[in-house]
C-alpha cells in the first residue's frame, strides 16, 4: 500500500495543476457558471490528498482516515457539480478510487493483515 499511496499521491499532485489551470480558464471565460470554483475546490483537495499520500508513508490509521476524508470530499464535490461541469466527473472518479483504496487498506489493517 505504501507504493500505491506514493504513486497515487504523485499523480494527484500532477493532476492538480491540470485541473487548476482548466478551472482558472473556466473562471476567466465568465460564462456565469460556478464550475470554475468547483473545479478549483476539487483541485485543492486533490493536492491535499496527494501531499497526505506522499507524506503519510508508514503511518497507520490516521493517514488513511485523512485520505478517506479528503479524497471523499473531493469526490462529493466533483459528482455534485458534474451536472454543470461534466469534466469534473473524471476527477471525481479518480478521487473516489483513491478513497476506496484507502478504505480497503484500513479494513485490511483492522483485520490484522499488513494492508494493501
């Protein structure tokens, strides 16, 4: 799980820049939508999740719970605003996937295994 957390963390940090620049572009278009702000919120939460993933390393339960909360929040925002910004659905799926892996790892750890 440590390798996956680091890889997903680095991918989330890289994706942060793409999502942020795209959201800034939507905000500059001044089309009256709030999709740019929602995209920025998802991007910031992806960055936070990426940093937590990379820095949590071998820390157990607390790091996984933080990942579940941050990535889960980003997924909720992404799916909530996917109606007005369909591009957010892709980033919400990524965040939901990362959150799901953190949940599985937490459950495996509580069963007494080494985790994923």
